[in-house]
């Protein structure tokens, strides 16, 4: 699997359910450690990134921030593509002045 980026506000489903019965957790803080909050009972847990990544089964809800970041990434990629294509036209010589002197 490719590297997955997580964002604050993401809701993830864990492989194991919490004792309260819910398996969905909301990401509250991202860093060296992740802070997640159980959506069933509000229990807060802090765990390291590797542990978090191992425990996650899937992302249930992408946060608005994540959507925006992913969209921006796509936008940047498509703009880079356009820039690369138009670059050919832009670099066409425009120095036609001074060549046609008539006696
Ligand atoms: Zn719980």
C-alpha cells in the first residue's frame, strides 16, 4: 500500500472495536504521536504513528482540510502539466525587429 496521509478531522475505522462498541475514531492531533477520539464514547487515546497506521483499517470520512489539500495537489499537478505544454509556445522566438531594413 502507498503511503497514506492523515489529516486532523479524518475519521478512521480501526481493525479492533473499542469496548464501547464503536470502531470509528476521529483524528484530533497529528505529529510524532496521533491523538484520536472514539466516536462512540469520546475516549481519547494517544498512540505513535506506526501503531496508529497498523490499527487503521480504512478512512471513513476525509476531513475538509484533507479534501482541500488533495484537491490543491491535483490542481498543482494539472497546472504543472499545462505549464509544461505551454512552455513550448512561450519560448518561441519573438525577436523579429531590426531585420528588415529597406534602402
Ligand atoms: Zn469508545
